[in-house]
C-alpha cells in the first residue's frame, strides 16, 4: 500500500483512482470495485460491523485506496502501512454536499424503493446495505438531509486527518489542481495529457440507473 485516500466520496475520487493507476500506484481501490467484484464485500462488511480486520489481507493486491469505504478506516489502514502517503481530497463544502445529494445519496434512496433501473453498474442489495450502514447511518448518523450537520461532519473529518498526519506525508488536494501537486507529492513525472475527469453527478446517475436531472 503506497497511497491511502482519506477524502470522502464525491471529492473527485473516481478521477483520482484513474490518475493513481496511470501514475503506477494501482490497482486503486474505490467503492466501485465492490460493485464490480462482490467477493470483496464480506471483508468490508466485517469492518463496518466492527469486527477485527486483517488489513494486510483485506487490501492485498491494492497499491492505493480512494473513496468510501476505505476513507472511513484511513487511520487503521495507515497504522498498518505507516510508510504510505495520505491523500486528502477536498472540494468546496457546498459543492460537495450538492454532489452527494444528487448522486450517491439519491441512489441509496432510490435503491430502498427499488427504483434503480438500467444502469451499467448494478449495486447489490447486500452492497447497498453495507453502504447505508457505513455512510448514511454511520458517518452521517441518519442525518444527511440536515445539510449543516452533513457539512460539519465533512469538515470535521478533514480537520481530523490534517491534525493527525505529518505535513510531509499528507497532500490536501483538489482534483481541479490537475497533475502538478499530485505528481510532486508522489515524486513522479507529470504525464502527457489532461488529468482524468470521471464520474460527475450526471455520469454517476446514468451508471447506477437514476433518471437524468431536469
């Protein structure tokens, strides 16, 4: 494990996954991998349930992490892999909340009503149960609809990471900054071509089977 993503989802984590893999820090684990590979779910469900986790075994074969569920457990993962660097992806809190509300939170609500249809990625009921327990009922304590509370939770998480990781091991990063800060942090050359830009809210909704936004 070389890079531990501590940033919440909807901070450009799919773009970071692609970027890290392009830079040689892959495969990079992201929530999408649980949807694509259901055999990964039991180990993460155990973590969500508070069971003792063998992090080396759970993350065997992965060289970096981004997004949930790993960002919830970033400190435990970093304790297991203390030589890894920590990547804290951030964005404007208002923009972050709006993106969550119309993408991952909307998909959770639609899934509970059986309204996800025709997406290119199918999230199993078991995976959605884990997501709900980890994020909506866990991190946000069932109060994501309370915008002020959700943003306070997001900001508190970011401050916790910044307070615990030495500055020389941490990059606080917005994907709109492009390749430069990320490549400098990882001591690699800047690639030719633009930084990946993936999984905006519109693309996410299409991927999971939500209707287009008006």
